[in-house]
């Protein structure tokens, strides 16, 4: 694992000190081993900022991930999760990203995404972009206490779960979603969504699609 200068301090905190900055031209962090922790870094750029590929038990926390703006709509994500189980993404600030803020595919069972601020995504990628997206994914996932904001004309839905795969139960609790032209949640999988205590930024519940 690795600790940056702000290990233990939330990516959204105003009390962060001088950063340990990674400014990559390829993935900022490419994790392919189990039980790795990335804590307290600034990742400025990269394609993507962090990629977890076969990295079971990984934790990405207390980071500021931004500036993934190469114009490639398949790599300019803040965090990519590929066939990695029991991953925790928490207390990060992800913003000014070309494509998705958080993207998952393959077996992502046990995914926990909590207390993140994810905003201003879809800056450069063409097509329909979403802030948090699971595509052809399988397993259960939890999204808890996140703040998710639009900010780009290219960003359509806040959460998008799509295509084939075997998503099980998606738990969404106490998330705040604001500013989207599309849906707060768009689900075109067979997954069961258990949602409570969320603020969708709308009063018409028809704006939450399944």
C-alpha cells in the first residue's frame, strides 16, 4: 500500500496540508495485487487516476483525484474498478474528470463507496456520461453518504447501472444528488435497488428511474 502526506485526512477537508502529488501520463495508480491501500494523495491527471484491476480488498481513501482530461472517453475516469471484490472507496474528492468519476465493471461484489464528493465529471468525453457507473458488473454494491453533483453539459445521469451482468443488490443510503439533466438513478439491469434517506435534487419521484 501507500500513504501520502494527507493520509487519514478526507479529500474534502479544508485542513489538508501540502500534498503528495502524483502527475502521471498513464494511470496514477495501477493496482493489481490484493489488500492494497492508497491513502492521502493528490492524483492530478492520469488515464485513469486510479485503476484497480484484480485488486481484491483494495481501499482508496482520503485522496483528491482530478484533472483526468485527456479526451479519451474510456480511460479518463477518476477511479476504475475492474474485477475487484470487497473494494472500499471512501472520503475522496473526485472532480474535473473527463469521463466517469467512479466506474466499475466485472465482478465488483462487496463494493463500498462512502463519504465521497464526486462532482464536475464528463468534462471532455463525448456521448452520454454519468458520474458513477457500473457496466456489465456482477455482485452487490453499497453507496452511502456520498455527495454527487453535476457540473458539465456532458453529464447525464448521476448513477447509471447498465448492460448485462449479474448485479445483485445495490444499497443507496443518505446520498445527495443535485444538478443533473437526466435521472438521479438509471437502472437498466435486473439488480434490486434498496434506496432510503437520499436527496435526489428533485421532488418528482418519476425522476428516479428504474
